[in-house]
């Protein structure tokens, strides 16, 4: 069954826009999620977005649909939302290219419905707006951590789903840092693969295969997110290499940070999701009121320069967990320390 939840939410006021919707007009906003399984962060995005709207105008209804990594399902969900009268669609696409069909359907609707690409860019379409964290910076910061901590050696790259534009951008950012050093001979990039659906089991299998081919001679593994890093750590553990090979991650999940605390993962990238959700809520409100949202840059999607709000990211290591994700209320010390040795939590 497709996970769908309907929640009363609110629109955040933006200056110089038409008057607020009256009480008789209760528009519906559709939030199309790619899935809730490949990263625990997505439930935060959903909840923060709804909360940001609810603060001001509880008359607006948000309908959240989970595509469960199925782009065809997401397109069906979008069609249903349009048929039911949704005024704005926010989309975390499963497939960044195929999702262009959702944009076309929304714009062909009468009246036309604006589409906000959320966290992942929709390619080859007249997307109305895009809100995201800087994807190139994610990859660059992951790669820079490797450069700062591994003088030389053999690297493995476990990238995300190639159907996700972000995965391509993360990888591109990392290679901006690593490619010159591979060409100079400082590093050998011995294995470099994209991972369908960001699947942690696939990441584990990829890593196991790479370790076998390399006779376990690996110094660092560039891993695109924490979910896959968990699979990578499992593969390393099977070869008694856990804690001996640098492993990157992203999303600052509880499991990922716990792996950092016990020494099996080296770092993660924290994306302050509340800020992303609030920016999306402001965009949504602007469209509901007949205006256009404020943006701070544009992103090329193969067809247009998409008006974009781009947000910065933060590298998280064992040394700054307390001052970043805990200080922001993104996770709690209790969550992080549950189920791991108490000694791993010293200093939090």
C-alpha cells in the first residue's frame, strides 16, 4: 500500500505577495517523496515541511505520498493529486529524468500547477523552482576529508543511484578533488560504481567484491550516504577491516553517527533539513498566493536554468557531533548512545 498521510499545514507569509488565502479556500499541496527507506532523513523532511506550514495557516492541507523507489508509482500519485485539485506539487523524484513527466502533467493541468523540485533536481523540464543543499559541496567535502586523512593509497567509490541527479553531482564534486590526485599517482581509484536505489545491501555486495578483487588492500572508501556506509562497514567487518579503512557518509543519520562514535565510519555530511523544509514552505506559500518565490541562484537541468535556493552543508566528525547535529536538535544524545558502548559517547 502506498503510504499517504494528510496533515493540516500552514503557509508562511512572504512580503509583497497578494493577500493571504481566505478561510473558505483550503488548497491542497502534494508532497511526493521518493521513499522512506534509503535514508532515515526523509521523515524529517516531511515533518519539518508540514510544521513550517502549520505555524501560519492550518487551512492548507498537505498530502504526502511515498513512491517507495518506484518512479511509475510516483507519476500515478502525482496524477491523482492533480485530479483531486492540488495547487502545488513538491517532488523528491525517484528518477530525475523520468520525473519530467510530472512537470509536464502539472503544467498541462487547468489551471497549471507549479512544481518545486525538492533536494533532487528534475532534469529536462520547465521546473518552476528547486530547493536543495549544494550537491557539489557534499562530494567535495567528502573527498577533502579523504585527502586530509589518507596520505596515499587505494580508494573505492560507492556512489548513489545514477537515476538521482544528486548522486551524479555528489560524485562530480568528489572527483573535482580526487581526479588530479589520481592522475598524479597519489591515489589509485580501483573501484567506482553507482548503486541502484541507494541500496545498502547492494553497497555491501559491491564493497565485498572490490575487497576480494583488491586482496583487501584498500585505504579509504568514498561512500555517498550513511545508509550505504552501513553496508560498506558490514563488508569491512567481514574481513576484519572495520575501523581500519576510512569510510565517508552523508545525511547524519543516527546509525551513521553511531558508526562514527564506535570508530567504523569516519565522517558524514550534515544537511540542516529544517532550513531546507522551511525554504520549500516559503516557496509553496508564494505560489499559493499567486507570486513567485525568492531564490539565490539557478541550476541548469538540461532545458532551463531553474530558479534555485541553494543551502550549505556541514562536515560532521566525532569531534563536532555535539556542536552540530545535537546542538541543532537534529538528533539527541540519548538516540545516539542507545545500543552502543557507553565509552563511545564520552564527550557528547
